[in-house]
């Protein structure tokens, strides 16, 4: 009987599934039993569910072949729900890994995904249709043609590239030997993202999928098919299934007309609005309400910045977006848009949760609290201009803020009917609604509040009660398809442990800013417009030889009532709190036993309702080869993916500053263990050489060890907590940048050269951009800064590139520019590896750009550094008695 792990509520979704008891799969392809229903005739016309919305992209012909088309240009989704199986169990975070098993890694390049295009609606004409020219072989259960002319079994698999912008494995091959494959210091797994929204292409299918009746897996390009009867064999459990005659064909080429049999990624889309009272799908994306919940306890400088950001925010909203404005302090003010020339609000007490009667009288009254921007833009500007600074002589941290009550009110006005101006009709919200909290201090009044001072004798108990209340409120918001984002700014302590559960359980984010200025304003706009769906569910299935041991990301255990189940379903099912391109799940796996076969299969299915109220099932299937050779396995390892997976497993444990210090030692032990198990001992020495196949991995982990996630760069515990939660849920691209910064040096002619993030890049006549995920720094050398005209042009070029690199990133990073020797330059210097301490031959090997410097320039560069005790990368590796690998 499988062991039942326990659930932890202190980290963003770690799942440890049960190991289901399953019979060993059959070794041969066996048709269905005689009593199975005979396949039905293949229809001559496609079976397509009509779309209730007008087409949003060009009409496609009724039949098309994937081999005549380019690879689909896929986009990122929102949220969805479906079914699963044995239910994965939440587990407490694992302890530091015990390095006692041997395994090896390797490196492979990773390609970033293209910029996010705008989402599009659905039309039945753009969905892939069933072949119309295939003759029917069965009529009333018997063949109308000669079955003897048909091959018995067709294996659909083709050489399909394993690259996917949505799934990245830490290695592109799997070791057969369990002992080597399960080495804890390296591990195996995948970074999985629901991806972008749907775009037109052959991957869209508007009909029901064919799923295995035993395990729930989907038919895919690796399926084996009996084309005489249309039966297909599941790649996960190897059981036979019927296709209702749809897969009956003369040849393999005819079966390629089915996208699911020719493409590794398909989107099953079912349009149609089954939720009465919701707006049409064509309007749902832009008409879903956005409610601003604004802190009124701000001093004048902060309020002025906030007002500027709010004015720019409403100007950027689409005309059909419905806006609500709620302001909170000791009371809650709900602004009424029916007054066109004056800011008017209804006010309720913030001391306790509003009663159902008071909210009913408010919602069903004459006031208009949600209004489309085309009718209320002027009123919104009037409201923002009417806000006044806090006037009482009370410290920022002690001012009464009833944030909890304000969010309850915002949620109520979203859920309740609200008359649209100039129409007099009642209409309910469609799509995912969003509440955006603009906070300048902690919640200190009303439900979910904590005392002003942490020295209060009852503070621990009151904080625990407040956290539980905020978590309940977040779950209530999620149940009503409403995401709560909390954008904080200023220098006042915010009591992040209390606010974080509200954002997390609703599927939103909590972000800290220095002020309410530019970065805050950009995040405000991106929070309101980023795509998000609802009812999200992730199913992960893999071959019986593979076991999923841990899942980290914005989700939690899926309850059985939220998804359908199958006879012997091995799927790990995760209820997704949010389905966005900016987030991902990190899935750790291991071998159950030594693998006998030549390959293993993985299938990821994302189910969600998108911004157009369509039900989407995105299915991605992979086939990875298995190998006996450790060297072959190491050569297939993707260093960046392995580093991100290791980093997320490490940060899951590092909840406090003390934990972070302990995890630095764990990183050291990982490096030593990988070298011991996969490297070789240097002759006549106690040193071990790190495997040359993993040349990038140790440097990436060195950045993790000394950067803001585990290092001493961040002093505030609130900031560390927010950064940790953001990293654990972040997409692969953002996670990689948060671990290891990207360094770009400006060159003559306006071009940029990408270089290692070493302090050798700090050359006085150059400008350097350092992208560290949540922060982007622009450093101008002293010699360059002396020429004001040239430095201004270079700075403009650097800022333009920085904005382009982070155009779709959420949260938007702050972009800081400073000159060499300034006080702010320390933010830049502390994130670079101090390679100036290494001997010249190592500098040239790891930072080839210095070879182009003259002897005088190298002397000047060396003399510009201030000596610290911090180790360089090479010194750190040697202190572990490991020889660093040669750079590629």
C-alpha cells in the first residue's frame, strides 16, 4: 500500500503523488475484446462544434493536412479544469537532499519563446476538421472494402522535435539504471508552463478528444493504430481503445489528417457559453471587471506619484473594460459613477465585514459601481484627482487600514448586478475579474488585521488568525473567478506574511515597489491586461517506469470532485490557482525501477476556461529515448533547466534568512557530489574534475548562492519573502534570469555584446546592461560619462533595449541607471562574479573579451577594483576540492 504524504500550507504548492498499483502493461498490441462496440463509419463531413462568436481570423478550408502547414504559432492560455485519477498528496517541503546515489548531467541550449501576440477568439472555421475525402470502410460494423489490402498496425510516430516553449526537460534522454538516474544532487524533471493563448493554426481541434478508457491519456503522434478497425493503443498504459471508426483509414498518410496524430501539441477547444447571464465571448476579455482598491492613508509625495500612475492606468484601459474604484482607510468608500461631474461615494465602516443586507441594499440601489471606460473615463479622473493626503499626525505603520473589508466589498460589487450606464440593463461579469490593491502600509483595522506594533503581547496569535482569514478570503475570490493582485509601495513595513495568502490563494501576486512611480504604474497596467482564465487543472501522465516525486508552482492538490477519473489513472492532478504564461510548474521525477524499454512517454494536459469563455484542453506529448551510457545522458542535460529545477527545490526550503544560509551549504554539497559521482579524480591529487558536459551548471548555481535569492544582497525579510514566492511560481525565462543575470555590453555602432556576468565587464569606456529578472541595471563607465553627449545617446540606447527585453515581463522590473563610482553602483557590482581576482589565463578563458584590451587598458581595469574577501567562481570551486570545468 502506498505511503500517504502530508500537506503543507507554507509553500506554493508542492505535490507528492501516490504510486498507483497497476498491472504490468501488455507487451503486444491486442485488439479490443469481441464485445466491444464496432467502430462507426467515418463521416464524410467534419464534426465541428459551431462557435457562437464571429470569426476573428481568416477562414480555413474545411480540410487540411498538417504536412502542408508550418509549425503552429502557439500562444499562452488562462485557466481550466478537467479530470484526473488517484489524487496526488500535498507534502511538507523535503529536507536537504541526501547525496548517496550516483547520476550524471549534461548541457543543451534553450531557446526563449517569442513575444506574446494578442489573443484571438475562436471560430469553427479555423479549427482543424476531420478529413472529408477518406472513404468509409465500415458500414453496420462490417467492411465495405478489402481489409486484406490494409496493413494491420500503423505506428504514427515520426521524428518530431522535442523542443517546446511550454515544456523543458532537464535532460533530453533518460538513464535506464535507477541508481544513477535517481542521484539526488542532480535529479531529473521538467519545467512546465500552460503557455500562451490560442492562435489560429492546425493544432486547434473543435471536437471531443479520443482518450484511453483505462488511464485517461490522449491519442497522440506516437500512438499505434489498427487502421482496419480504427483501434489505437495508449502509449501510457498500452491498452487498446476504440475510435468510433474515426481512425479507420487506407494508409498512414490519411491518418496524418488528424492533428492529434501528427502534432505533439494540440488544443481541444469547445466554445459555447453555458453560463447564463455572462457577456458574449467576443466582449468577455475586455469587459471583465477591474476593481481598484486604493489606500487613502498616504503622505503627499506618495499620493502624487500614485495619482499620476492611476491617471495613466485608466487612459490605457480598453474602452469596454468595466472599472470600479474602492478607497479604504478606517472606512471603505465605494465610488458611484452615475455622478458625471463630481466624485461621489457610498461609505461603510471598515471595523467588520459588511453584512449581506447592507451589501444587498448597496448593490441593488441606484448607484453605478462598475462602469465601462467609454462612459466613465472622465469620472475616474475626477475621483483620482479628489484623493487627499493623510493629515493626522500618526506614523505610517500605525494608521488604520481596513484592507480586508475593502476587498470583501470589491468582491461583492463584482459578483452583484450593476446597471450599465445609459442602458438600464443588468449584466453579470464574464471572464476572470481582477481586484488590484494599491497598498502603502499594513492592514491594521477590521477583519484580517494585526496590531500596529509587533511587540504587542498577543501579536503571534493575532497574526496567525489574520493569515487564516486572508487565506479564506483569497479562496472565496478564486471560487468566484476573481484574482487579487496586491501592489505595495513605500518604505512602511507591510506585514507580508499576512498579505501574501490573499494574493496566493486567489491566483494573484504580491509585488513590492520602492514608490508609486514608473515601475508601479507599468505593473498596474500589466496586472489589469494580462491574460488569465479560470478553472485550471493540470494532468501529468508518464510511462509506468517513471514516478513524479514533487511539483512546485501556483497550484495545489486537485480534489476528486473537480475532475473525472478513469479505471487505472496514474495522473498527477493539480488544481491551478492561476493559468498564465508568466508562471510555471517545476516537476521532479525519478525512476521506479531499471528501465527495460528504449523510450519513455510523458503527457501534459492543461484544462482551463479561457478569456473568451471557451473550454480548452492543451495536450503536449513527449517521447524521450532511454540510454545506458552515463556520458550520453550527460550530453543531453540542459544546464539551464537543471539549474532552475535545483534552485526551486532549494528555495522551497529556504523560507527564512537562516534557512537561506543553510541552503548555501547545500549548494556546495551538490557541486561536490556531482563531481564525485560523475567527474573523475585528478591524478595524484585529492581534487575531482567537474564533468565537462555540465560546464555551465556550477556557475549558474554560484550565481544562485550569492545572488538575491540565497545571498546577502536583500536585507528586508518582507522583500526576501516576496521574491521567493515570485520565483517559485515564475516561468522558466524569468526564473533563469532571477538565478543568473544576463550581461550585455554596449559597443560602437549601437550594438550589444552578450558577456558572462563578471566584474571584468566594468570597463571605464563602456556601458553595461545587467538583467537580473526583477531588476535591470544600466552602468555607465566614468570615461564614457565624461562625454555628456555620447553618454546620453548610449544611455538612451541601453534604456530602449532594457525596455524591449522586459516588455512582456510581469511583474515589470525596475530599471536603474547610474555612473561608475556612485553609491547606487553597489547594486550592480554585488551581482557580478569577482573574476578580477583570477589569474590572467583564467580571465581570458572565461571572459574572452579581455583579450581585445591593450596592456594599458588591462592595467587600468585591474586598478579600478576594490578588494573584498568574496571568492571568485574558480576560487569557490577549488575550495570545494573540485576543478572547475573548462568553458565552452
